[in-house]
């Protein structure tokens, strides 16, 4: 079994790279699933900030995924209307794959009709947009609803992955992953920009 990371043109780099690192550490140090990049073709994918990455497999070759993570970025709003990407996500939902989204990747889950009736998280900039689509959004860094895990923006995917590992494999495995990744956020908040924004509860509590 593999852990799939869906990528597409314009995808936000850290949305998948942060969780990829956690899964990679899980695989290396605790026998977790192998991470694999999945795209519609095997052509290089140019990400939101210019990085180019090579997929490991295309949609037709991405079978036997136990987990599938859908990252976000502004491009997610175009991708959520693409039949190939939506049918790919729908197929894995029907097969019982654990689905995850980071940031606006939640809108691809929306396009694939996975979200109705679920409580989800998303990037703070688009909470209202997802609520307008009839979805219950919780203002937390990440959440789980059944087999669907969702997180807030960008860096939040790493926290979601550690929580998922702890949930499925136990605290000690998650502890090993966290230690090897040296992921211990210091919790420092810089400046006062957040005070001028309408932000979700998990940020205002910081």
C-alpha cells in the first residue's frame, strides 16, 4: 500500500511537501506506507511558486492507495471543476481510501462531492466561500470526520499528518516521526497583521 499525494499545475508546494516529509519519516523509521506523487500525466508539474516536480504515477497507475492527500493553492478552484481529477478522487472515496485535504484542497473534495454532510477545515481566506457552498466549516487547524481529514492552510498539513499517524498507529510512532522530522513549532507570533484580519478561532487563540 502507498500514501498518495495528488499534484497538479499551480499546487501550493508546502501543502504536499510538509505532509510528504511526515509520511517519509513514518515510512523510513516506523514501517509506514511509501509516499507517491500522483498526477494526471507523468509530465513535470510546475507548482505555485515555480518549483517543478516529477510524478511517480498517473491516475491510471494509482491503485491500492490506502491514503490520498489533496493539497491546495489558487489552482484548486480550477481543478475542482475538472472531470478527471474529480472522478479520480470519487473513485478512491468509493474504495474506502482515507482522504485528506490541505488548505483549499478542500474545494477539490467539494468538486468530487465528498464533503456534503461533513465537518471540515480549510484556509482562512476561503472559509466563507466553503460555507456558502453549504459545508460546515470548523475553525480549527485540522479535523477528522469519518474517513475524511481536512486541515487549514499550508503548514497545517504537517500537524494533520502527525495527528493522523497518532490516531492510526499510536502516540509512540507519531513521537518517532515528530522527533526525526524535528518538528516542534515554537509558537511565536510575529507582528500584529493578524489583528487587522477576520481570522478563524484557532489563529485568534494563538
